[in-house]
């Protein structure tokens, strides 16, 4: 009985929304921002930074909601209801990394 309960607990924890800082960046590629000027790169970075801040706030709410849901009901409610923003955060982080690499390549300030 204990192994079944342990497996169930591990499954529930794995289904919970991750904290934004624990989400790895998606690989966007090196050519996405190749034709951008330094000014355009700066503007794109600002836009993605703002998007990441909003997504991170939503993800933190989802992680907290999942923790409460698992504690009270045994279910990660936020993840089950589409509140998990993990994919969007990974993609946004990937864009930011790609922008930063291109800024470094072009010696942007």
C-alpha cells in the first residue's frame, strides 16, 4: 500500500506548476534576431521582459494554487485548469537569450 501512495504523491507533485525561476529556456535558434538593429533588439528585449514578468506572476499564482489544491483536495487545480504558463515562459526566456546573444554579437550597449 505504501508504494502505491508514494507513487500517487510523486505523480501529483510532478503535475504541479513549476516556479518560473525553475523553468529552462526553450531553444529559439541563432537566426531569429539576426537582421535586427541594436535599437530593435533593445525594443524586443523590453517587450519580452515585460511579457516574462506578467507570465511569471501568473505562474507563481498557479504554483501556489497547485500547492493549495494538492494539500486540500489532492489535485493540482491550476495546472488542470490551464493556469500553468510553463511553455510560454520557456519560449519567452528563449527569445530573451537569443536577443542577448545577438546584442553581444553586435556589441550593442
